[in-house]
C-alpha cells in the first residue's frame, strides 16, 4: 500500500502468520479492509495510523 500521508512511500505489511512484526487484515462484507494493530513508520514521514474499514485514522 502507499503511505496515506502522500509522501509516496510504499509500505509493506506482512500478514502471514509466521512474520514478525505482522498485521491482521480483515475484510468486511463490503470488502473494506481493516488492519490491526496500527501502522507506525519509524523512519521517513513517521506516519502512525489505523486502517479501519478502508479509512485511514491518524493517531
Ligand atoms: Zn508518508
């Protein structure tokens, strides 16, 4: 996914069971994705946000 702050960075999130750190990706009935836990970039733009039902919620 692209970083939602607009910096153009591509964020790679691992959703496979064995990965660390990893995220849980849920799709609701409408196909909207939710991620948990939140995404926090420790370098670059330092974005910290949740993805809930396809919407970015900034921390
Ligand atoms: Zn960014």
